[in-house]
């Protein structure tokens, strides 16, 4: 996966969704907001895959100390 510039607002959205998921309180609206943000960012940045973006953000939020996989 290529290096992807991750905007802070995506980290914030994913962090909130991850916290909600861990607490068993993730709502459809919150999950949908995160997915919409991924789609919007990928659409506005040609060459950025929505899937690669989502994977990079989740890696950064859920495993901040580990190295991204190639």
C-alpha cells in the first residue's frame, strides 16, 4: 500500500467509531458518517483508493505503534 496522506478529520471520525464499537454503542449513523468521509476523500483525490484509505486509517487508529503492511 502506498503512503497515504490521512487528514485529521478521518482519524477523529474513525477514533470515535472505534471507541463506540468497543463499547458496543456504535450507531449506524456514526458508521455511515465514517464511510461517507472515506468516499468523499477518495473521490476528491484521484489515485487514492477508498479501500486503501480506509485500511490506512484503521491501521493508524487501531494499531498506532505497528508498521503498516506492504
